[in-house]
């Protein structure tokens, strides 16, 4: 691709290599060296002004992947993540109306928590796709069917456990009180 990275133990060592190697020839190409702003995981925690990614505890096998380039396709995301284990699903939500490209984020669901953890640890630091840095987070746990049923039932009951009046129930109740 025409570029590469070399990591040094100290800034002084990097500066010395920059002086000595600048402009030398490598396989017919002149080297142009620069100090990189890329940071490693250990040095990122020490930077004061740097926005830190929230650390969430892994509770699921699903990763939320943000900042996905709009030109990226589902199979490219799958190719990137399948190296770390078997994938259940890759989902890229579409823009409103279901037409056009995806919305710039997606979900990758692995078969096991270990595979998901391996992918997260390997890709969360500095993975780029089409020039955009992917941001990985653990997706929120999904509700199971019982939770959804309970929430739906609570929606249709008042705080005393009585059935809430719907329009037709209210109408019937009023009609019965008028006739009595």
C-alpha cells in the first residue's frame, strides 16, 4: 500500500531512526519518514485530552460496530469479522424507508462469547475500513420473549392491576350506567 509503521521503545529511538533513515532508498523508492500520531492501547489511557471509549462489560455475543463507511457492503463486514470465529448474523440497518444504503452502523453477532471477545479485543483499537476508523462496543442485551410479554401486559393494565379502559370498553361502561 506504500506505507508502514515501526514502533520504538522510546521517542529518542524513533527520532534517531528518523534522522538516519530519512531519504534512503528501499527497493527503488525514497523513504519519507514521519512520526505517527497513532497510539497503542497502553499509551492511550495516559492521554489527557483524548476521548476515551466507554468500557462496557461483555454480556452478549453481539457487537455494535459504528462509523461503517457507506460504501462498505455486508459481505465485507462479514469477511473482516469471520477471522475471529463463527458468525451468526451481520445486520446493517437501512436508512429510513428501507431504500438506499445502510445507516453507518451495524451489528455482528457471534456464535460464542469467546469469539466475540477475541474480535472485540483485536479490532477495537484502530481498525480502519475505507479510511474510516471502526468503533466497536458491546451491544445491549436483547430482551427475551417473557420480558416483552410482561412489558406489553403492563401497558394494558393500570397501576392497580385492573384492565385499562379502551375506547370500546369505556363506551360499554357508560352505556350500562345510563341504562341502570
